[in-house]
């Protein structure tokens, strides 16, 4: 199962480092990263393999949300199917 | 591989445009709960709901977290209680409503629908008992929703039922007058009711349905409005295309959630209802979509055409996105639940008569409209008759959910709370329909009902 991590907010030092630390502790593998600016907001999209994680998906989601609050960014993780199903036939 | 733009578009739709799954509704057949002993019948009902719906809320919350899509409500619909309770000889069905309320509490859902009767051609003993129990049942329970089908295109309009429902609505309002008649918000009178509607207050588990089923209702007026803002001034072809594409995406999300919920609960998937269901919060209004199309205020000339186009484009976009589309599917136009509708009524742009015209082309009918508390039962019945006629002749579902605001007059604001919102009391025609309603009997089915 693959998931998508999105980070939206003001660009600052250490965003990737904080997130990848959490992902690596949970044994989630980063497959791809891209970043862009949307409406003057920093937007990062990470594609992550979560099949071999050592925690529940919901736990990782909570950890990322908490980390987002700490560094003042909106961080979320969602199952990739939501994006695939909405935009592709 | 994932496309960044698609990811960002989805997140924008959810975060800014308030796109959500409005409800996951589990339909449960209670037909095997019939028993000549009413207490035993209620115990069976309670146990069955308890058993089948025990994981509904948990699974809903899991899906919400994993997919990052808000799922606002988890609900239950059951077989029309008139058919189940009439196996007993109890004459008042209020205790059945209390059992449903308790079962809903236990499952953690916010509404349970199915305190219902289908009387479009006539009343059985159980139907009469159920309908007469509605005022007390709805004012003594919190989560139970009731619906009564009084007409179909194939059977015509049961005017005795229409007349009775006028009195029932009035007395339901009186019994809940301390709460602004809010019990009436849980009561819908239908023509051509559908069997798989996941939305309240009109949901019930139809007689042609299986044991247990998952139906999902999506929403997303905000997402449609945001999309058509980008094509301001473009012609109607572009407008229709834009609505269709957005409806497609919204419905695909609903389909995914429905499939996932159905597989995790091990319950067959029924339908996705692709309705645009507004809420009283800004950015979630159907009226605002109509205004974005170029109307100064919802309710002015052109509103019916705008709504017709919206309703049709939503269906066309949604149909391709799901293998089974059902329920009511279209645009809802509840007044108190839609901030734009409330504003339009307040400034005099939207009248009761215009709302009636809009129900010819929207997905349901006169919905969440506060009317003066001294409105007679016959006038309420006549409103139901008009609405039923629109449904029967046009072969569509129509409904009446109006709230006589006891002690209040035209222009007064009535608060219902939460998603039910608030609304100004609307003006009705002051001339009497009493002799018309007094006639009784049935209005025959229209000529085009004979299709065999």
C-alpha cells in the first residue's frame, strides 16, 4: 500500500528532515518527493510505501499531524487511492 | 505515480471547498423481527441493529483517517416500521421509536430512519397506527426520523393520507413547540419515495432491498462553486462541462469510500447518492452556485433554469463515476440548511411559490421551510398535495418537510440548531384550501403511468 504525504505552509529549514525522521522510525519508505509553490505557499508532496511499517497507519498519521503543529505546517498523509480514483478513469 | 497537481486539487477541494462524504448509511432489513409479542419484536429489532451496526462508526472513522476525507455522518435506515410492528397487536408505536432511538445511541450514529409507512394507495392497520404515533414518537426521541409516502406515479395521490399528514405535521409541531417545532425536521412526506436514499430525514430500507446494505451520500456544493468561479462569463456549454467534471470527481470519492466501507464491514455495497447537500456554513451553499451562474440573488427569474441545468449536469457527471448511482441524486434546496437560501428569503428574493417551482427540477422538494405557526392543517395538506402532484406528473421524487413555527409569524427567525440551521418564517397564500382537502379519496394515477 502506498500513501501520499502533503506538507502545506510557509517554507522553513528542516521540514524534510523532521518528516523523514518520523517516516524512517515507522519504517515507511519514501519513493518520491516533489515540491512546488501554490498561492505563495510551500507545498511538498511525498510518495511513500507504507506496507512494511512497524506501526498502524493511523498512528503515523497522528505523528505527522503532531509534527505539523509543532513546526507550524499543515501535514497530512492519505491513502493514494483517493487521488487515483478522483482524477483517473 | 502520483501527479502533484491532482494531489493539490483534491486537498483544496476538501480543505477550502468543504468537500466531504455527507453520510455512510447502513440499511438494515427488520423483516425477520416481526413477532406477535411487541416486546419480543422490539428486542429482536434492537439486537439485530446492534449486531449489524456495531462497527459502522469505527470503520467510518478509520476510512476518514486513512483517506483524509471527512465523513460527516454515520447513519442507519431500517425497513418501514409499520410493516414490522403490525405483526403485534400494540396500538401505539411510540415504544418502537424509543427502541430505534436506543439502538441508534448504542451504535453511535446520529440518526436512524425508517419510522415510516408507505400509504400511496391505502392504509393497513399498521400504517394507521404508525402515522398516528408520529407526533409523540418524534417529540419523545432524539435520533428517529420518519417518512410517509403518500403518492406514486403508478398509484396516484392518496388524498386521505395527504389530509392526515397535514394534521400530523401540525400536531408534531405543537408537541415540540418548546424546541421550535424541530421534531418536524425529522418528518418527511414523500411522493415517489426511493428505497435506497441514504439522506435523512427520508431514509428507510426499502422492501426490495437485501438484508443489509451500505449506501453513501456525497456532497460538495462548495467544490462545484469553486470550479465554476473559474469559468465566470463563459457560455452554458462550458458551464455544464465544468459542473459535470467536478461532479465526476466528487462521485468517484464517494464510490471509493462506499466500496471500502462495504468491504471492511462485509456488507454489500448499494448505491452512491450524488446529491449536492448544503449546510448552513459559508461555502457550502447550493444558492451560491446559482448566484455564481449569474443571478443577483437565488429566487429571481432564471433560478429554475439555473437549478435545472445544475441538477442535470451533476447527474451526468456522477453517473459515469459510479457503477450504481441511486437515492435522490441531484441538488437539494433546503432553506434553513443553506446560508444562501436563508439570505435570499430574508431579502425578499426567494418566495415559497418560487421554491415550489424549483422543486419541479431539483432532486427532492420543499425542504426545511418554516411556515407561520397558525397555518391550518388543511393548508399544510394542500401544500403536500401540490408537491405530490409535481412528483406524480413528472415521475420524480418530491417531498415536503415544513415546520410550522408555533407562536411565530412571517419574518421571525426560527433556530433549529446544528446542521438543520435556522430560517425565517415564510409567507404562505392566505386563502383557504379546506373544501378541496375535505373531499378525500384518491387522485387517479396520470395517463402516462400506464406504460405496460
